């Protein structure tokens, strides 16, 4: 199985770090770091950090309001994936001296609105002057020790779910990068971290991860960590966001490509034991949430798509490593991805 180049870089850097004795998860095993504060506490401290850098540099996020919104949501999506209840976020902003006040005000409004949407707070942060705009955050939350969820724990016969339709992040990136004329494009894409859904998932799921880098990236990571075979159903009309499904038809693209972009939709991907499925779906219905069944977990190793023609294996390692050769150029990424799609005939 092809090794993931990004993971190798991370692991190489991490070799220089001491392992904290109070940290619950190991490298790659959870979307947020889980810290044990001691036996006298019944909750773990959940910490994560995320930056909005590449998306700004390549023009994907050029609306200051959206930048602020995404800075918050990308961080809290990691907390949602471990079922955490948010305490707040710390924000670091670096900007050139020529930056206009109007843009900074819009950015601040995006941050504020996103926090209000999640009923959480900006706890503080840091500002600096620099050569370019740089934004990063550190979200903090709490997770009950009795119902902690990580990326570990999937088993054969588990059912694979998404918290909502996939592909909207891919559509947004495609339209933005190819300068497609689409009304209110930046307002079309405003994902909301699945905090409330995460609280239900932590009670019933065997593992969970967010789809910030796309569904294929997420499923490949869960497959490698859990050493199982992940099967995706090709029920694209139900699995994909309507706009993703429409775009694939218009551009004559294989529907699964909407799952393979490195820019995702910040949904949660998780597995449920068959015996827990009925009760889980009942709890989801109680809050008006309709999780989407997208596949199953089997014995073996790898990722496949189950269609009427049988099982089609996917080289998800190859797909993930495209970003290493394409760099931050989305045009090169899509070209290489399309070449894989033609060869795979999915």
C-alpha cells in the first residue's frame, strides 16, 4: 500500500518531540488532541489548531468575511469530530501595514458570526504586522471521558455514515479556481461545524473524522488506522450534494471525483455498529438530522466502490499523494485526478 507523503513528513518532524504522558491519542489518531487533566476531572481537554493560509494564497478564499468564517469553522470541525463541547477559540492574525480597515472589519465580522452560530467565543489571541495575510486559530473544548471518540475503533460489519451530503467543497473550489460565473458563490459555501451532531456521534460511533480534506482523504485515513476494508456505495444521487451531482453531469466528470478534492465540506464521517444503528438514527431524528449511509466496513484492507458491476478498488494513496506533486496548483491537481479516473473507469 502506497505510503502517504504528507504523513511521512509529519512523522519525521514528530520524532523530535517528546510524547506528553497526559495526551490520550497518538499521532494521526484523532482530529483534536485529547488531554487528560487528571482523575479528579470527568472530561478530557480537546485542543486543535488550524490555519487559513493556502486557501488565501491561491485565491480560494478572497472574501474577508468568508476567511473569518472558515478560520472558526475549520477549527471547530476538528472538535466536532471528537464530540467536544466548545469553550472558545484563540486567533492569531498577521497582516501587512497596507491592509485596509474595511477588510479587517469584514474578517472580524466573519469570525464573530461563526462563533455566534456555534454559541461559542473568541477567547483572545495575537496580532502582528507582516508581509502578507496569515490567519490561524486554536480551538478549545471538553469531551466526557465516558464517551470519547477518535479515528480508531472501526470493525468489519460496521456501517459507514456521513453527517451530510458530500462534494460542496469540491464544487466551490472548482467554480472558484476556474472563474465560473455563479451568483453569490462565497455565500453558497459556508459550512457549519457539526458540533451538535458530534455529541450524538460520540455516544454511538466506533470512530469519527471530519471531511475537511475531502471524503477520499478521510476514508483512506480511517482505513489505514483501523486496518479494515472500506466499501463506498455508488449511490451518487443520494451521497453527493445536489450542486456536486449537477456539476459532474455538466462537466462530464466521474461523480466520485467530487469526493477526491483536497478541499472538503467539513462533514463528519463515522462508523456505527449494526446493533447501535437503530437507536443512533432515532437520536439523530430527534434533532432533525438525517445522516447519510455511504458504505460499510469489511474484512481486508483498502478502499473500494460497490456498484452494480461489483467492487472497484481505488488507489486512495495515489489520489492523496497527488497534492504532493501538484503543490498548491488546483489545475494540475484536477488534471492528474482526471487521469486516474479515466484509468480506473469508475
